């Protein structure tokens, strides 16, 4: 028999980035995630709207001088004209720039990976959905917690009927970093997140509440129908909410509750999900991500580990390292990027999406913006119940 020759891996997808230059935390996270599974190569960027910073940021990353741009409109146009132009762009700007940037690249037929929330208004989200469908462009939203192995395990268990009919869903995302007026100190991350012109109508509900909302729906498969939201700005003078208590009603009769806060002193990134069904319950915490706790109605609580014997194919498929070693935030982002690569390559070939690709997309983005809008509207009406748009 002849020697076995492994098939050559597909070439890395040519990636561009909008935003994420010097001083931007999330840009570095996206670049690390894109590299982790060797699916992408960063070749171009409009990393800042300030010329000097854009140039310096591009040089630090080793980009060719003629592929460092100040304007994302110029980048979209010129990259589309190159034989070796970018195939996909990551948009990691503050929220208010997502729509214009995504629109510019969709018009050039370039695939999109975008931070959440996808836009600041439902009309913008609807427009991007229509444009992406018309242009046959893949649109991926980086709800990175959907890339955690134990989140995939929980989703598979719910889909497999192990919890039976879902009755109660509780999600929370608690932070304490904005318990003081950091926006007055020059802190870049605090400045734009508390500015309605850049962050949009939601403060904590837009920044971290959308993660809790998405995680609840992603794991359970339930669609939110209506909500009642009580939003607060506890820090004097703050223009956007920094704490919210939200009651949820889901299709089929399940009830839920979401707590989101950025003034919960002592909490760092306390994203947690609890799901209660007629046959059992699940409990998962982002700060201890390798463990999923399952309690059947007629048995004792069991700990399911990321690489343990009870974990199924859904979690094993995106696990990278041996049992007992922490795997979480960066790997979750990388799982989103790797599934995005599969989605994009499929789109380039005109193939249908693989069944095991469950990456968040433009529909999830629309639902997230609808969630923010409903929260703000409910709060303005004295926490009345309001319906979500779909």
C-alpha cells in the first residue's frame, strides 16, 4: 500500500478589520480568536478613524502600507477591486458604526463578522438582513458565549428532551466595573458604553443584557414573546441604564427572568444561566465554564465536565484541550470564528450550511435589538408588559 497523504487544509480566509486599533480591548480578542484554529489571515484594516492611530495600529500588526485604511468605505471599495482582497471583515467598532460599516462591505459582496448588538435600531437590523440575503453574504454575530462547549452541551440536552418541557429560564449578567462614574475619568471603554449617541438606547441591557438574553434563547430554543423591564441608572448623571430587572414570557408558556447590572460591586463577568424543565434542570456559570450541573427530577445533581464521559458530540466538537484545563473566553470566540469560516466557505461554494454549525447570525442580531427596544419601551411605560418584534 502507498503512503497515506493527508488532504491539504483549505487556504486561510483573507480577513479585514474595522475598528480594534490601539487601546481597543475587543480588537485584540477578535484577532487572537481568528488565529487560534488557523482559519483566517488578517491582511487589511481600517483600525481607527484617526489617521495617525490607524497607521500606527496597522504597522504594529504588520499590515502592508497600502492595506492600512482610515476610511472603511475606502477599504471596502479598494479591497473588492483586488484579486487578493479580503473575503470577510470583522466589525469591532462601537455600536453606532456597525450599520454603516456592514452596509459598505455587504455592497461589495464581502462576508461579515460583527460584534453585538448588530445595530442601534430595528430598521437598520432589518435592512442588513435584507441586504445580506440578497447579496448571499454570510453574516455572523459574535455572541461568543454560544461557543463554549458546555453551552453546546446544554443546548443539545434541551433539544434531546432531557429536561422535558421548559418551565422557567433565569439568566443574569452581573458586573461591578461601572459602579463609579468612570466615563468622567477618560476611560475609553466606559465613555462610549454610557453615551447614547454611540451605545444606543440601552446601557447594561445593550452591552451585557443582550448576551444573557441570547444565551437563554440559544440554549432553550424558546422565542421571547413579551417582557416587562425595570431599568435604573443608579450612578448620578449617567444617561443610560446600569441595572435592569426584566421578566420574560416565552412562546409555549415558559416564564423567565433576566438580571443585568454593571453596578454589582464584587462581580466581574458573572454570566449565569439556569433552566428548569418538567424532567430536570441545568445550571451553568461563565466564570466556571467547564462544568454543567444537571439535576434530573428523580435523581441527584450530576456534574458534567467539558471532556468527561457524559459530554456529548456537541461539546466535544469544539473542545480543544485535555480535561481539567480551563477553556473559555478566547476559545469561545475562536469557536465562533471557526464556524464562521465553515459558513463562509460553504457560501462561497453555494453549499447549504452544515447541520453542526450553530453560529449566531443576523436573525440573532435582530432579536437582540428588539430586546433592547422592548426593554426601553417597557421601562418608559412604568415596566408594563410589551411585545417583542420578530
